[in-house]
C-alpha cells in the first residue's frame, strides 16, 4: 500500500525533524541564555513561515500536476523553478525593507539585522519546494523522506558548529540553518529521476500560478496560525515580561507541535492521492481514502496529545530544566489547540486537492481572524494561558467548519463509533497519566507503557481490527 508506506516514511521523517528541533532548542536555551533564546524562538518562527509559505504553494501545484501526469515532470518543474526564483528574491527584498518595522512592533529594535538575514531563506526554500514537490507528485515518498531526514540532521549539525564559530551566536545559528537547506536542495535534485530523453509537452506557467496563488495565501495562513499567539505575547505584554513569556511559551510550542508534525506528514501523502482520485471522478474511493486517513490521524495524535497534556510538567522539566516549567500549564491546553489546527490543515489540504483552494483559504482566514481577536482579548489578561486558550478556541471552530465542508462535498468523515472509541481511550489515557504523575526519567517509560495500554484497550473495544494489523505489517515490511 503505497500511501501507507509513504505516510510511515514521512512520519518517521517528521519524527526526526522534531528530534532535531528539540536538540536545537534545548541547546539554544543553554548556549544562548534566556534573553537570546527568546530572540532565537522569534527568528525560528519566521523561518517556519518562509518554509511553509513556499513549501506548500508552488510545491502543491507541482505535486498536483505531476501526480496527474508524470510525463509533465520536466515542463512543470522548469516553469516552477523560474517562478520560485523570482518570487523568492522579491520576498527577500520585502523582508529587508520591513525588518525595522517588525523589530519595533516586537519591542526589540536589535532584531532588524537578524530578520534581514532570515530573508535569504526565501530563494533557498523556493528551490527546495519545487524539487520536493516533484518527488511528492511522483509518489517517491521514501526519497522525499530521505531529503527531509538529511535536512534535519544537517540543520542540527551546522547549528551546533556555527553557533560557536560566529562571534554573534544568534547569527551563527541562523547561518547554520541556511547551510543545511542548501545541502537539502542538492540532495533533492539528485533524488529525482534522470531527465535525459524524457519527452515533455509545454506546460503553461499560468496554470501553476492560478493554482498556487490561493495555496500560497493558504500556506501563509496556516503557518501564521502556528505563531499568532507568540506574536501577540511579544507585542501586548509589558516589555520586561516578553523575554520570559517568549521562552516559556516557545518551550510549550515545541511539545505542542509534535502531533501537528505527524499529521502534516499525513497531509503530504493524502494530497496527491486525493488529487488523483478527485480529478478522475472517483468520488466513493476519494471518500474512503479521506475517511481512513482522518481515522488514522486521530488514532495516533489524540492519545499523544493526552499524554503530553497530562505529563507536561515532568516532560518540560526533563527536557528543558526546571526554569521552564512555568510553561507547563499553557502546554496542557495548547496541545489540544494544535490538534485542532493540525486537522484543519489536513482538511484544508483535502479541500485544495479536490479543486477548491479558495474555500481552504477562506476557512484558514476565518480561523486566523478568530485567533487574532481571541489573543487580543485574552493575552493582556492571562498571559501565556490566554494565548493557549485563544489558539484552542479558534482551532476548534476552524476544524469543525472544514469538516462540515469535506462531509458535504466529498461525503467523507470519521465514523462516529470510531471517533467515540478513540476519544474514550484517550480520555482514560489522560486520567491514568495524571494519576501516575511520574517524575524524572520515569516519564518516558511510563508514557510508552500507557500508550501500549491504550492500543490494547482499543483492540478490546474492537477499534483495532485485522485490517489495521495487516496494514501495520505491510508498513513494517515496506520500510525494511
């Protein structure tokens, strides 16, 4: 089952991405100190915007048109590279101009030079997104995962190397990320099939732009949703509180984004499959594919969120140290907000793959507006807990709205009984974790044992059946 194996490959890649991110964040907290770590968190949020902005815009168009007709590869890729080159350097220039204003808004004028340096990532991510989109469209998920794995490893390696080589350690950290993405570009280009002698009909640039434009806006909205709460904290809290708030909330975000990264991997494999099936008019098969993917996503992400929420103080103390435990309360709530946002992103990718990118954009824009309004009201009064609450409420409304559209347009949804079993199992998992409340290194084996108990409970309830076990065996065989 190509989609199953591909999802496994990309989930493993996202897991490595998470681990490398943790290594960097924990190292940055210790190397840079609390004041500079807050700056680093803000800069990384910008790099995330750049990556997602260009990695799911033209990237999605390349994946869509290549998946529909692989013989288009050369023509689509050529036009996309030209577009990304121009767009990347234009956005780099825009960042250069806006950097002083943005640094003043965040009450840190010294940020301007760092923000300008981050602008160089736009043209780099532009090239990377085209080559990765080609791999995704060809359903070469194993090679796509390899590229992501190498990027994750290089990112961590060059961060720790250059943060010490540069006199300004924040600059060294940013340059380390830039060197890593250049290495990933080279590898992604090498992983694509040879282009020699492959016929390709001309492909109009207008088709890429017409599809990519709303998706670019959608991508920006999705990435902005991941950081709006952090930006409101930085802008609305008193200046003397922003360093601590950014550090504690940035720590909470690192844990909260784990389910998101897993579900993002699912969206990457779901997109070309839904695009192919929908374009062929196979509506019943499309509905089944979407329904199975949503069930798998909930089956994996909700218990993980329950564990992280229940064990948040112990996890933060173990990974970051006692000085960051102040972020545990925000994490216990934010993790569910990220689940809602993650499913919104998966559903918006389904809607986009089905040919409705403007609907996806409208849903994400609505969610962003709700998040901004809620953060504006709650952050001054409740600080990081207000930010977490705002994200959770807005994410829930956005996800529900997207699920209604997918149900009406594609006839796809979670089976109510499956959803009930998974929610019940996750609730019991949460209660057991809170009751045990393990400390120190005992947090990790306790979490693993509880997760196994959750799977056994679902098996007893009949939610994990022979088909699931068969799929798991095929995934393991396909990855070996």
